[in-house]
C-alpha cells in the first residue's frame, strides 16, 4: 500500500501532466484528498485504504441525501475517489478532462488542426467532440503509439475498456460514436487502411433511470409557503403553478409572451423551444387567476412582451430558464424541502405526466398534452404509476412452494 498523502500528491502531478489546469488539480486536492487524508489519520492509518475512502464517499452520500451538499459536490468526490484508486493501481490518469494540445505530438496535432478546418462534426454534436479526440490521441501516445500504424481493433477495445471503468453507458456510447467518426476520417484521408466502421457500430445499452416526480404533498407545501402579498411572491406562485398544472418546461415558461395567452378562448399557445413544435394548452381557472393577478398587480416592465420579467434592478429583460429553476429551488428550500438532483423544476413536468397517466388519460393524449410526439417519453410516467401497477401484479395465492426452505 502507498502512503495516502504521497498518493494524493501523485494524483495532482499526473493531472498536471495530463493537461488539467493547476487550479482544478489543487482544488481536488484541497476539497477531496485532504479530507480523505484526515480520515485516514483519524483511523490511525497512513497508507491508502479503499475501505476508508468508501466510508468518506458514504458520508458524502448521506450528506447529499439530507440536502447538506449539492449533487455535483457528491459526484465530484466520487470521481476523485475513483481517480485516487486508478493512480494507486496503474500510476496513470487515463481520462483527462482537459487535454492540452501542447502535450500531443506534432503528428496528432496536425490531425486535430485538419479536423477543425474540415468541420467534420454535425450540428447535433452538443458536446465538445474534439475533446474526446484529444483524450484518445493522448492515451495512444501514453501507450507508445506515435501514429496509427500499429492501431488495430485490439487497441481500440483496450481504450473502450479503459473508458468503461469511468463512464456510464450514455457517455461510453458517445466515446464509441466519436471513435467511429474519427476512424472513418482517418481511413478516408489515408492515415489508416481500415475504418473499423462495422466493428464500431455495435450498440451500447444505456441505463434509463426512472426519476421520481415531485410528490403532490410537496407541491402543496411549496405553493402554500409562497407569500402572494408581494410582487415576487405573486410572480413566483404563477410560475410554479404554471409548471405544476401544464407541465411546461422552464425554457417555455421563461419565454412565454403576453400574446401567447388567449384569454377569450382560454388557451395558451406557444412554439416549444426544445422541439420547435406548436403546442396549445387549456388555460385552467387556477392558472388563469394566478397569471391575471400577477400581470395586473405585480408585473413590472410594462413595455416588455414577455409575461415573466425581473423584479429586481436592473429591471431590463425577462426571466431566464435558469431563473425559473432557481425560483423553484429557492421556494423548496424555504419550505424546508431538500434540493436533490431529481427534484429540479423538471420534476414538476414529471408530476404532470404521472397525474395524467394515473387519472386514466390515454398515453397518446398525455403525450400530446406534454407537447411530445414520442410515446417513449411518456413510458417513465407509467413506471411511476404504482397503484395501477399493483393491479397488474400476479397473484401468487394458491401456488404451493416446491422444495427449498420456508421463508
């Protein structure tokens, strides 16, 4: 076993060599590795002990469950703990977050420059594709591959295996997709004699977690905690109620315009920001009353076309989607409810979906009301319909046990 303090400093050194910023490397040391070192010292052990690190992670998970720390803080400590174990076992940092091009050879840098010039990636690539490529090239260099002459399917498999130890199914799928693109490019430009396209076309199963919707009683607690006697309270109440009743996304609420509300027909008509599809929703009495009270009594910036505007100086501009999320989180906190990752503003949309399904609304109609044409998007709400799922459960009464022990 290696000394825990020496091992932690070794992690910092390897992060710097891999291209991480010095501020990031030392931030990890101060916020995660030093507390782990102290915990080792408290246990009277100066050598790295995976069980002590596991207890540290368990403490952070308990703090997260209690709402004492953010989900990102918990996840950060988990990543650092994995990197600590990785360096202990291999003396390498395999998955560098920010690989500096100055660390790559001229051969690989020339390829990167050509990729930037060609614009090989589509508009749908929301993440930084060249970052994936740089990490791949960096790993190849560490393994002694100064060019692609000796890179075959076994090398690619080894890289994917390394990535699988640190990445989830969805992220691993992204890595595999970019490897497929980069090797197709290398084949077309004559750097390799094989594109490995067929081999890199295998599917990677992705785990789809069923994230809980915000419970009805929590929604009631949040709404009842809002002081509607103030301009801010009246605005925030209307925003949260709109999310609860309609299931609109934060971005669509932030971009809601006065002209989107048809008071005579009792409808809200928008073009969804995510899908660019039109959506018409009924303006229910409770939502209509909340909107009317806010617009007539508390809404500032009368010259703005947007419904929800800022209420603190500077008053220019309407509220942002991040502002909508912050409003919800702040009122959850004021109501004494924990702010877990699964309880974001989007959880109100999930609650709307669950309410529609549990009330007997057909899945196709629920999808239309939520503004989606993809039925798959509604299936998680069915999975959360516990009362009706219990009805579907098999009755095992009368089935006699054969063999084994009685439980």
